[in-house]
């Protein structure tokens, strides 16, 4: 009998171990944060000690991308791709009748929680994160006194309020409260979606004072104006600064950008401390990423409505149990590859229709490569193809093609499209681009029958501060 009881106890304990050893998932998601905004990854101007620690403890993907955007608010399709595991031309931006990764994790026994920005329809929020607190439903607002609400028991939004603090602090507070109160006998997946560093880039004075605009280096690909009309030069984001973009103006924008990122970093540190205090740090996968990049003076642009590297490349750092530490991966990937990665971590079945590819082989160190190429798109205006060495951009609105050698020209400053020695490569990449369009269900023609003028006079366009007024 004693032997039988011992066996029974062992089986029960084994069952409990299986139940509690699934890794937790803590996912920090920034809004409009370029890939080159992490001190540990090469930007020695910015202060990001907590993200730096994640880099030290995990794997940083230095060639992680979004696929692009079907509208000026690139974050809407970007977030839809990340949440659904689907590509740009197969997503439902409001996630209607779509299975999201938090839904799959819920079915796998996870407690799911969200706080922060949600830009993909309220019904999908309640289905994915029934325990969502301080949610900002919308695209942009001030960073202080942000209107937020909670998901109620019937899936409706309740408790509308505007906390008297910076929203990044509100979201961190909610995450900390969740970590302190959630039962420890069940794995969790917590999603903290900051509104920073999206404009208006407002940070507490302490963080603003850390950066003197005069000391901020300009981007290596800074230009006063974009060299040609790409069809989207006067959208709202581009009107955040007048033309030509002066060096001092770009430095001021970057100082504000870095300040709000450093404030965001401090909130990440607060949440991770709470995770450690809860005793679950060692069994938690921590992810830091963003919905898209941003120009802020690069190529004479301010926004993300393009397919240059600064706008489609995003930060992606993953740490946790079994993941290689202090590793810089050159594996090319998309943010929608996170869906199957989470499924594999949780031991959950990947739903049919998910186009992402799990990053676990890279994270475990069993492979160094992931995707052979990155296809990118922005509305019906631009298409791009990055094969890991060269990058092709087709500017459809003006029938202009660009070709860059990313290995020798990572800032995309030397256009090789008219170089006779590159003609064979250019044609081969155009063929590859068309094949990629077919693979990703993109039906856009690469040539405009009525191209826009290659040059426009930006001096007659008002910036956001001078709406409706032409400059003299």
C-alpha cells in the first residue's frame, strides 16, 4: 500500500509540475519605436538600462520587420498582423472572426491580461483579453491624462477615466497589479501596449532634462527633404515639421523621442521588478518589440509611411528560459512570427491560416536563419524586397525604382538603380518582388499609368502648426 501511495503522490506532483511549468509570457509593445533606439544595440546617446538588461539576458533580432501598412495609420494593420499571425493582405484589421494568439493561449490554460493601446476593434479585445484594464481605444492622444477604460464582465468597456499621470505609468501600474494578484498556479500571458513614443512625445521633466537637443547626433541618413515625391510627402505625420527639415529641428524631435523612450524604459523596469518579486521571473518569456519604426529626419521624412529600413524595421528582444543569452541574431523575421512562437512555447496547436513561422529554432540556437527575404508594402504607393544583402524599392506613384546594397550601405543613401553594372541584379529582384507579391496575395501593379510629378514644391504645404495657412 505504501508503494501505491508513493506512486500516486508522484503522479499527482508530476501533474502539478506539468500544470505550472508552462512559461509565462510578458510582452511589452511600443508605439512608433525605431529599431535603433536601444543603447545596448549601438545607440550610445539613448538611456535604456532595462531594455539593455533584456538584451543581455536574451536574443536580440537585429533584422526584425513589419510587412508594412495599408493606410497612413500603419499601427492598425501592424498590430492586426502581430495578433493574428497573418500577413498584410490577408488580415482583418479589426480582427473580426479572427483567432488571435491570446485566444489560443486562453484555450491552452493561460490567464490573459492586457493594458494600454488597442487599435483593432473592441470585440476582439474582450475575446482576447477578458481581464483588460486601462485600455486606450484609439490611435493617438496626449500622453498625460489619457482616457482609458476596462473590459467589463459582459465584454463591454466600463470605468472610463483619465488618470492624473503619464499613461506609460498607468499601464505599468496595471501590469504590476495584475502580477501581484494573479494566481501562481496558472500560467499567464500579459500584454503591455505603450502609447509611447508616438507623438505627442511628452515625458516628465526629469526625462526631458536628460537630453540636450544640441548634443543629439543626427541620423546618418539625415536629409533636409526627401529627394523626390514618393506620393505620401504631405500626410499628417510628414507635416509635424516644416520643410526643409533643419538640423536643429530634427535634433529637438529626437531629444523628445529619446526622453519618452527612457521614461518608457523605466516603466518596463518597474514591471520586471514586480515579476521578480512575484517569484515567476525565471519561468517567464519577456518580449520587447514595437508596431513600426519612424523616420524623424531620416531621408528628409518624419513619419512611417514608407518602406525604408528606419520605418519597417523594429526592435525585437526575447529573453526567458532556454533562450540563448546575449545573442545578436541576423535572422530576418516578421512580428507576426511571434504568434506561432507563443504557441510553441505554450505547447498549443498553431491554428490553420497562421502565416508566421516560429522563432523557437533561432531562440534555441539550432538554426541561425529564418526567412530568406522580407517583402514590404505601403498602400498602393510602394513595394520593397530585401534579400538580406540588397534592397529594392518600387515607388509606384512616380514609377521610380531604387536599389540599395544594405551590407555596405545600411542607411540606404546610395541608389544603385541607374548603375549599369547592377542592371541584371535589378531585373532579377523585380522578378523576385513580383513572385513575393503573388505569395503574399498582393495584387498591386508595379507601374502607374498616370504617374505623379517626380518633384513637388513643399514650401507651399502648411505643417501641422500652420494648418490651412500657406507659408510665405
